């Protein structure tokens, strides 16, 4: 599917990781919470994709992840986490 990029944030005692696979017209976006897959989406085209998931709390806490795949070749892939109405940029990290 092509190269993978990884983004990460630690929030409220949980580890949230986003992996974006593919760099062409299609991409696969996977969201992990504490190492468990909570969302997987295959997308076509460029632009911003929003994915929704929940933190495993009682009651569960909803969050969204925004992945921006630039339309032009000179843009930068970005990822942000929206939790409790606050948007937090997610840091890119090296693959492990």
C-alpha cells in the first residue's frame, strides 16, 4: 500500500496512535487506543478526513482524529486529535 506515517498523543492516561498507510490516491488510516484498534478507514482522494472513536472509560469518552492529506505535492501530512472540544496536534513519530 505504500509508505506508513505514524502520529501519537498521550491523553488522560491513554496512548492514541494514528497510522496512515499509502501516499497516492488511496490511504488506509488506523487509530489505536492503548494498542488496540478502535477505527480503520480506507479513503480515496486528498483533503481532511475525520474519524470518530472512544476512549475505554466508564462512561466511554468520544474523540475525533483529523488527518489532513494535502491536495498539492508540496503540502505536509498533518494529524490532530479533538478531545473535550480541544484540538491537539499529534506529533509524528518514527516507526518502531
